[in-house]
C-alpha cells in the first residue's frame, strides 16, 4: 500500500490507496464486419493476447471504442444464439429519432449491450463458463472496428 498524507500533513490520519499494478499489457486488433448487424466470436483472439502476456492471475478488460458497436459474453456452442440476440434487439424501433445520421437504433443497441466486459484471469486462462464466448457486436456495419484488450495482474 501507498500512504498519502491528507491536507493536514503527516501527523494526521492517512488515506490508503492500493498501488498501481506493477505491470499490465494492452493490445488492440481490428474486426472487419460484413453486415449491418452481426455478432462475431472474438474469444480466440482475446485468448491469444492473454497468452502473450504471461500473466497468470488478474483481470482482462475488453473495450470497444465505438458508439454503434459493443461487446458481450454469451453462449458460443449454438450459432443460433447469435441470430436470436440480433433478432431480439429488433424490438428497438428503426425510425422516429432526432439524430440526423439515421443510426440511432445502432447507438441504442450498443448502449444496451455495453462497450466493455471484464473477465477474471485464473491460472493463465480466461475464466469463462463452459459454453461462454466473447462476442463483438456490430450494429452499424459493415465497418472496420477496433477492439482494445488490457490484461492486468
């Protein structure tokens, strides 16, 4: 722990903060989407980045720096689940918005799904459930997108 004095100096109460991790690893990669809406399994890519780090225990954060794309964890055993998720999000109305670019439904879907996920790293592996995979979610494609991955002990 690092000790920081409060405004009254060292003879007063101390505030305690955890130290910054001694090391972390950050890398990005590109996803080229092919359709307006799709889910792309990026689990193997994230696993590959984790293996490069040699970090055995910690956390892995996957972040999508786009306002019309997202990331989620869901079942990866049955490909129908990806289609069902896209279908389920069709409840978002496609028109009637003020945003002039015409892609408000994509912004809403990305906000619902979320721009980041955190996965526990245990014994050098992503602590995903048996049927879980990591999915990049495109809602305004086709486009070239970035995925950022940070692994910290």
